[in-house]
C-alpha cells in the first residue's frame, strides 16, 4: 500500500482476484479454476480501465505462494483454487483501504471493486466505506468548485465542461448519500 493506506495497482488486482474467489466460492460452495479466475480478473479490469499492462502484473501464482489461495489439485495444468482464511483477512484489509484524492483510472477501478465486493464486509464496514466515498466526492467537488471560481470570469468551453463535471459529481454525491443511508 501507499503511505496513505491506499491501494497500489498491484493491490487493486489482488483485491479483484481475492474478491472473485471469495464471492464465487461462498455463493457456490466450490472452487474456481485458475484459467477462469485469470479471465474474470482481466475482463473486469480491462472493462473498467481499458487494457493496461501496469494493472495486469499481479500473478495468481503469487497468491498461491503467499498462502492467500490454495488448490487441491496443484499438479493440474488448470488447478481449482479456493481462498484461504489468510486470503479472506487480506481481502478485508484491501476492501477497507483508503482512496486517493483525485480522479484516475486506478481510483475508478478501486471504487468499482469496492462496490462489486462491498457485500463481503460487515454492515458497519460497508457504511464506513460509503462514507469514505462521500468524503472523496466532497473533496473532489471542492477542488472543482475552486477551479471554476478561478476560471469562470474567462468564460469559454472549459468552464462549461467544469460545470458539467460538477453536476455529475453532485449527482454522485447525492446517490452515495442515499446508498449509505440504506445500508
């Protein structure tokens, strides 16, 4: 993790892989094949961020080596994988990580992953994560409002784009508040 307790690109992929395994193995009471996990991670990540070599560097093998996932048929070319208790603890830590300020592809991926696997957290942790997202939106909104205040007298297309972005953030903030209050 970065010094601010936010996820690195590698940890975002780890969150995706562990979340998929935790969700799949708990809802079906079975394991997931190695190739299926790799495909699921690549599919999700590339649909959120687009293709990125930076985000595809995490090896599923490393998760096995670290004891976060295990396989009963390790000698198989396409072994079945299950998340371990250590993996579940790591998943909880990753899901509760902070978000970095600003709008980036990595943040969009982490937000999508948090929402995809939020149900794997306890209700109070789900509310805390929703509050964290609200705080991030508030910070981003304040940044854009300040930028608009500074450039509004100039007019032009940039201020129109900023106003559109601010409106989008305000809608997201309202949605997140309703979402958190329902949890």
